[in-house]
C-alpha cells in the first residue's frame, strides 16, 4: 500500500493530512469490503438443490449456510458488505441459523435503520 500511495502522489493526487499509513488503512478496508461482498454474492448463487451430478451431490448452499450465516451476521454488524450478507441470509433462510440471524438483525436497535429495514424485508 505504501507503493500505491507513492504512485498516486507521483500522478498528482493530493492527500492533505493523509500519510501512507492512513492511506493503507482506508484502502485495505475498501478492498476487504469488496472481496467480502463478492464472496457473499458467490455463496448466494451456489446451487440450492443438487450439485452438478443432480441429487447425488448435497446442496452446496445449504451446507455452506451452516458456517456462513454466522459470518454474514458478523459482517453486517461490522458494516462490511451489509447488503450482500443480508441477501445471502435471505437465500439460505431454509437453514435455521440464517433465519435466526435475519431476525436478530431485523430488530436490533443498535444497528442503523437502513440495515434493520433491509433485514426486515427478507426476514421470514
């Protein structure tokens, strides 16, 4: 990130009050948020019924939802990839952990109203 900061400065970008460390913190958070969002979009698009071999393979999405529901809830609470994590919970709401996470998020007064509303929209 230090190299990226130096390259931006050499291209004429002005960073008033932002040193290389601050630049790295901001951009690492942005990159992590985008990667997290992409992972939840990918997980939400996994097959829900059978795999490539039809009913011979387990439903990938349901198996994934067992561990990913907790991760999605934590991401929403941290403000990272909120919409994608909530969408993933909706897509896996046949799994009790996803339903419960959506319900907790939908009615948690410590979360922003927009986050609660998004969770309420998809809460079963």
